[in-house]
């Protein structure tokens, strides 16, 4: 609380975010960020958890908003933090299974969407730490 009795909600308070890890036929679903701290970089579909929303609901909502895809949320794969000037995100990444017969399209914060062969993921201009995260959790084989 501040001296005026109002809760602090400054830009340095950590925000909870989620990401969707979707692998189909040896390809990983990635989105290119359209704005924000990672604009122009490739990342997993995802974003902020809204008040009253479960983590699974947030994963599926963000996936649909950014790619147009509907899915089933699976297990937690791992977590990461993104800390920079004026932002701190705690990101929980979940495995998702996309429902059949859908085409991905860029929407919301995503300027592009792509199914990238797993062996080519490291060749993309990824957000900081994503290649290491994917490697550490057995999603991709190499990071060099």
C-alpha cells in the first residue's frame, strides 16, 4: 500500500502470462510479436492471464486470439521469466493439442504465424531465452 492507502500497481509488479506449446507433425507453432517488449521476434502464442480466468482458459483464449486455432490445454511444460525495462512477466507454458481441420492465421498481437520444423526453430529470431527453454524441456534437440 502507498502512503495514501492505494495499492501499488506500477509497471514493475510481475504479471502472470501463459504460452501454448503446440507440436504437430514435427513442426512447432510460432507467432511473430506485433508489438510490446518482443515486437518483431518469434515466440509461442500466449499472453496475460485475465482476472477470474484459469490458466488453461487463458492459454486457449490467447491461442485462439493470436492464431485462430482451437485446442485442448494439456500439462504444464515449464515456466520462464521475462524481465526488462518496465516489465516483468512470469510465463507458464502449457502443452496444447490443436483440434483437427483448422488453419492458423495471425491475429491480435501476432503479426505472423508459422508452423516451423523443429530442426529450424533455432534459425528464427526468437524472443530471448526461448530456444534454451524449448531445449531444456525436450521440445527441440539443439540450440546452436
